[in-house]
């Protein structure tokens, strides 16, 4: 089997999570500056066997898409062009950052770690991927 990668795309940072090759566990991989995301993906997708990329799709409380929609579409098009063999799916990521902060609080992480936005983005990506794979 191959890995499944998850992107929690933000204007400044993108949280990245990935499964093991057997798709049993999900782990935070990295938080990448969004401006360097294409370089990161080029390198990672050449080095690792990835069958699918799941991208979080943020929505407003009324269900409408957010301003990030155009950025996510641009990333989607780029991946499809450069890595057509990789399947792309979207997962509702509403409130994933809030849930990540709550999870980090429940894990009794120190306040400094809980306020680390890079860690929050990574944990959010883990939660989105777990939801997509129905691991939670």
C-alpha cells in the first residue's frame, strides 16, 4: 500500500500529516510555509509513494466556502498537473484548528506548545486525515 498525505492549507502555513505505508496510523509530518508548499510537495512526492492527498476544505458556519478556496483550487490544479497519478480528495475541516487546540489542552501540553501555531496546524492536519479515513 501507499501513504495518504493530508494538507491543512492556510494563507501563511500548511499543516501536513501522513499515514504509514499500511495506512494504519496517522502522524503529523511538518508545517510548511505555504509559499514553499510546491517545493515541499515536489520533494516529498518524488521520495515517498503517496496514493492520495486529502486537502482540508474550510467552510463558514453557513456552509459557504472561505477565501482560502481559490488557494486550495490552485494547489489542486498544480498537483493534478505535476502528479496526475495521485488522487486528490477534499474533507470538511470546519473547526479543526479549534479541535486541535482543545486536544492539545486535554493532553496537558504547556501553554507555550499549545500556542505554537505550527503545531496547531500539524495537529489539525492529523485530525482532518483521521476523519477522512474514519479513524475517529
